[in-house]
């Protein structure tokens, strides 16, 4: 978005807000709220200085964690609504933004082929998953929930929190839930819910949702899809020539609940997760009353179907507005943004596969590429050492690259590279999240630069 367009509309939102506040009888803000300009100026300078210490998340050379700035469209709507500060807990606190939330959530539901789901936004994916796990516990109180050993770490913590028994299912060499192991678990344990991860946080692996859904039907279990990271990739799984394996994505509509993080691939600032339930009658489980709220309307207050109380109406406004600008479509809107990310990952994986300096850990299923530089000896310690060095060197290179590290069981790495000596239980490799479409046009250059750096590092290690 052109910066002048952004500032023009930002100014318009400030003016609109001023007009809105002037539409009521005039009043004088209390003098206790005043702050003098010197203080503002000094604090502002310090703020800008401190913020400058962040890594450049916006830049294509930042291929580290799952981080990027929100789209300016989202910031604009967030700011416009934040001036009012609606609370989407209840229609009392956020009538306009609650409606926007319902519309945006319905859009996301339609993307997954849910007809009339029950759903709402949350502070993030963790709380959204907590709600799905809690509903799973209410429906099958004495049965276990299972997820793969690559599932997000918060599942274990949330299960402990709500006293839900769980079990981990081993994953295969690509980081997907192993279906034979799942089947064995189902024969030996009472399992109520299977969590399928659509885009694991480490390797970006997509569990075989289609197989999981079929087995769940056979055993009478529920399926929850944790699509916090990969959910929006469902857009690319439509039609022909998908750029990714569409089969698991096409089974998502058969899952009982879905979590997706608009603050990851949905262009939003942090504070925007989403949980959806296919069967709206699970709303009964949330049943409660509030002595303070739910008064202005008999319509559904979002607080009546969520575990959190206060939530920023501005988050809903930002998502709603972003979906107006970038509809959930394959060929326009959000689709082409995701395509850029996916193509960057495919291009890079192709380059690494034929490289003598870099090695791929597993074929990327989405936009996360895991790799390591050529070690002096093919051992877990050797790989960890060159990966650590690469991480440090890349950040200090003349054209810096910001990478992230990932610890993987050495046994998993040996499935692809049987020659690795397992002199440590875990091996550190590098993990690159290509979640910006600009990576596509930069990745070949980055690859050459990282290869060059790998050469330097191996000759250093050799000596
Ligand atoms: C990021 C992520 C989560 C946690 O979501 P937050 O928004 O960070 O709370 C859960 N599951 C998966 C697969 C994720 O990628």
C-alpha cells in the first residue's frame, strides 16, 4: 500500500472520529489527563529507539520466525476502531464490531466449507485451541485426546490445565502424524478426539487429515484441526494445479472443529485467533450468564460463546476490513499472497536439493523450509555446530539474513540421512519461514549467498 494512501486514510479516520465525538454535547476533558509535550517528546524518542532494536520482520531477508507486520489495511481499520475501543465480549460493548466479527468468522467458515458454524475470534491460536480442547473434554470427559509429537507445545500445557488426558502419536520423517501408530493407539486406548495439525510450527508439515478423518469415523472419535498456521493455504488447495497436496486440505470440512490464526497468514496484528465448531449446538457447553453484561440485545453476544471476556473489537474491525480488501479467494485477494510464499519455498527447496553446500531436512509442504549447511562430519553434533555458526554468521553478513533454529530428534533426521552419526539425541538445524510473498523474487539470491557462507563456515570448521 502506497504510504501516502495509508497516511491519507489514517488522517481520515482521525477526522471521522473527531466529528463523531463532536456530535455529542461538548465537554472538557479532565485536566488530570493532560500530558505536556516535553514528556511526550522524550518518551517518544525513547520508544522509537527501543523499537529499533527489533529484527527487521518486514524485510524479505527476515526468514526467521513466523513474524511479519500486519497489512496497512488491517492497521488502518484497527486504529479507526481502537479510537472507540469497543469490546467484543458483548453487544453492550461492541455492537458494530461484534457484527463485523460474526461476518468475518462466517467468511472463514465458508472458506473451510462449514455451513453455519459456531465460532468467534480469540486472543490467539493458543486460546482458540484451548476452547476446542475444552469442548472435546466436555463431550468425551473420560477419554484421551491425541496429537502428534510435532503438534504445538501448548496442546500439552492446555491439556494439563484442564485435566484432559493426552497421548502423543509419533510422526514420520516429514513430520506428519504416523497413521499406523494412530491406529495402534486407537486399539489400545480410549480416545475421544484426534488433533490434526495443518502446518506444524516447526516443519510446516500437514498431517494426513483425510486419513485421520476416515479413521475417526471408524472409531467414533472427534477430529480437531489445528490449522493455526496453515489454514489459509486451503485457498490454494482449490481447483487444479494446486502447488501443494490438496488432499488433506479437502478433508478439513469434515473435522469437528478448526483453529486458524488470522494473525499469522491473515495479515492481522497479534491478538487475532479464531475457533470454529461445525456443530453449533456445542454452544450449549459454554452456557453461562453474566451479571454485568448481555443487556442491550437478545441477539447472541460473543461472550456467551467464548472463554475469554474482554476482547478488542478493533481486531474484528481489522479482520473484517482486510477481508474486504483481500477476499478469501484463490486467484485474487489472499490467494496470490500465499502463492508467492509457497512458490518461494518450492524454488528454494529445488535449489537446496541440488546444492553441495546445503541439505534439506524435509520437503516443505507449505512455506517453511528446514535445512542445514554441509557439516565436516555427518554427525548430529557436526550438523548442530555448522547450523549454529550459520545462524550467527548470516545475521552479521554484509547482506544479513535472519534465520531461526529448530531442534529435531536425530533419529528423525536419520530417516532421510541414514549416514548421520547419532552422537547427540537432538540435532539443531535451520528453519526458514517464508511468509512474505516478496521472498519469491529474492530466494535465489539468498540461496547463493547462504551457500557461499556455508563454504566459509565449513572451511573454518575444517581447520
Ligand atoms: C502458532 C501456533 C499455535 C499457537 O498460536 P498462538 O497464536 O501463538 O497462540 C498453535 N498451533 C499451531 C500449529 C501454531 O502454528
